[in-house]
C-alpha cells in the first residue's frame, strides 16, 4: 500500500480515522479530503476507502443519510479518477433475510422508515456494481472499539457499568448479534483496497454473542449488577458468513468477550485522562 495513494472519505469518523491512522503509520500516501473538497474532481485519488456515512442518527437526518451513502458516491463513480473503491456498507441489510451470506436475496420494507438506512446502503452497493468501475462492497457488522461518544449498545452498557455499577440491557438474555473489532475491520479494509478483488465481503466476527453472555461477563469482571428487559421479544440476527473474507485475508484476530474487560479499562482511563485519544 505504501506505493499507492489512498483516499479516505469520512476520515473524521470512528472507522475512517482508524483507517487513516493505520495507513499513515505504514508510510502510505494518504489523502483525507474535507467536505466539498474540490480536489476530489481535479486529481487522481488512487485507491478510495469510502467510510462516509451516518448510523445512529439516520432517522433524524434522512436527507443527509441519502447524500452520504448515495449522493457523493454517485458523483465519485461518475466523475472522479481512481484505481478502485471500497464502499462501506452494513450487515444490517440482512435484517429481513433468513441467512447472512453475500449471495443471499435481500428485502427492504418500503413502509418502514427504519429501513431507509438499509435501502440507502443497498442503493450504494448497486451503484458500485453497475458503475463498471473496480469496486468492493464491505458489509460491516457491529464494530466495537474505544468510541466513547457513541450511543451504540456496547459503549452504553460499559458506561453504565463503570459510571453507576448498574446495567439495564434493553432486550432479553437470548437476543444475539455479531460483533467485530475495529482492528480487524481496519486490517481487512486496507487489504481489500490493496488487492485485486471486487464484489461483496462480509466483515464480521463470525459468531453471534448474546445479551446474556455480555451481561454475565460484565457482572463477573466489573462487579456490577445487570438487569434485562425480559418481557421483550428476543431478537436474534442471522449468523453472518465470513468465509469469503477469511479465505482472502484471514480470520478475525479479536473476539468481543475477550476484549470487553480491556474496553472497560480503556473507558476508565478516558475518565481519568479526558484529553487522551485512543
């Protein structure tokens, strides 16, 4: 990768900043465009890793969601000069599918406003596939790491455990989904940008982790109390197939249940040293 310029879009975000940092540490030439940067249309971009997007606030910002996931991508595929693009999508697109493999048929519910996120990501995927440009779609699972401003489930329960000693998990013990470490995602994205592959890859941990497993670990390792919303229906995501990325660039090196105590320690350190960045 050091010989090839890499453009990272969304480099201020959780994943994009980690990708940009890893590339810079490797000695690669990295271009981190700002919003509406005219250089996107006036100079070669090399390999593009498209990390721009919205997650938790997509319901409040539907127009920004479409612009981030589709609008900018459309202009890049049509007008920009680049060698290859890696577009970050999400395994959420499997939400209504009985299986989570790259070739699975997918469904979007047009009557459900919550499906705007899935529809926008799938539109971006279809643009990549229809553009005739070299492209990889990376469907990311629930990425975990030291993102203390996040509203996601894992960060929320860690904050509750450390700040109050009491955790309320929204959902029963049986609810389960896949988690993937930021370090694994960054490694895979950079590898996919640098090789000759095209098509779709699931980037995931490869195993569903239940709320009960997370709650038990929090109780034992952090000495906190955990309660579950047992009256709610269990929500179990289909097991995500990671055979393709494993064959291309190796299996995940990290596992959530082993990493959770370390994340809790890092959160404690962030409280003691609030200006420290991970």
